[in-house]
């Protein structure tokens, strides 16, 4: 592929319309700049000589669709990412969840599941896991397989352990997994409380009512109309007095639902639904 070959605006819209019509994946509301970068990268890595050949291959070879979805969706995460965020969860959100007879939590756009396992550990330490269900969803079925396996590189455990301690964890982080060779497998007691499923935030509907919804660092890749649509989905899915947790660069300030929410903490992006 020539270095100066980049997907054009009209080509991007054509491709995304084709993908939606043929496969049902709707990426039309995703940030154009982000989509262009990722598609350009994929075309380059897989050595397509032209955009036309890339498009033809994608639309005529359904097996290639999974690679396309994996490459253009963002899967960057870690356990207890932003430890101060998890400290607020421990101190201000879990005590409220403890008052419920049963707790339902939705991790939307959960990627490979490090965030879900982090929450399961918090719930276990608060003696809430036994009465909780964590719904883990993502558009990408490949990352969900990794989540279900509960297996992560052992090399990541040192950083995860440090994050855990910074988040207020006082136990031995290593008790939550078994190490074997270069892998760490998390205890089945954690993922036994997880319900894992594909879900497209763009086109799929609400499927339950939750006390807490996570969608961290996903909305930043959507344009404003799609952000508002997804936030509306969360609002519909969240019970009154429930909590909504977004990423560090995401907010409700200019959202149609923002007037119904109050911040839980001045710094962390966690809101409570008041109406």
C-alpha cells in the first residue's frame, strides 16, 4: 500500500453504509477522524493496494468482518484504571448499593473485561458480590471471549496490584487469581456473577433496569448526536437514584438528560439519577 493512500470522506460513508446494510453493524455515528485513522491502519497492515479492494474483501468475505470490528473498536483498558475513581465507588456508591436486596450493574462497552473484574473484586470486599449480577456487553465478540476466560498476562498483575492498592484495596490482590507460567486466571467465583453478551449501543435497546451503569471512555469515540442517543439509552436503563459512571473526558453537561443528574463527586465522572 502506498503511504499516501488514505480513505476519503465519501469512501468512509459508503463503506459504513455497506457494513450496516450487509452485517447490521452501525458505525455511522462514530467519530470520523477516529474511524479514518483505524481503517487507514487496517488497510495498511493487511496490505490492500486500494480502498476499493479493501471494501470488496470486507463485503464479500464475512470471516473478515470480525477482524474489521476488532481493529476499529477501541480496546484499551486495565484493572482499577484511575484508582481515585474506584476509591469514590468504594466510599460513596457501594454503601448505597448495599441497601438494595439485589444489585444489577451494566458494564457497557466493557472490552476485555478488566473493569468488570475490578468491580467484582470491590463487590466481594464489600460483601455484596453474592447478591449482584454484572452484565458485561460489547459490540466485539472477540474481546468478550477473553473476558469469559478470565485469563490475562501475568506481566500485567504488578500494575493491577498497584492500582488496586491505590484504589483503597487492603487485601492481597494475588488471592483473586491463580498464576501459571506467564498467565493469570481469575477465580471463577468472580466471573460466575457475570452475564456476558454482545450489545450494540448504537442500535440495540435497553434490556434491564440497573442500579449502576459503567460506560467509560467509549462516548469519546462517538459524535454528539450518537452520544446523546446512547446517554438516553442509559437513562432509560437506570433506575431512579441509580449511578452512571463515565470516562475522565466524558460528561453530561450538555446532554439532554443532564438536568436529571447530580454529580456524586467533584472530580470523578459519576452521577446519580435524581428524577
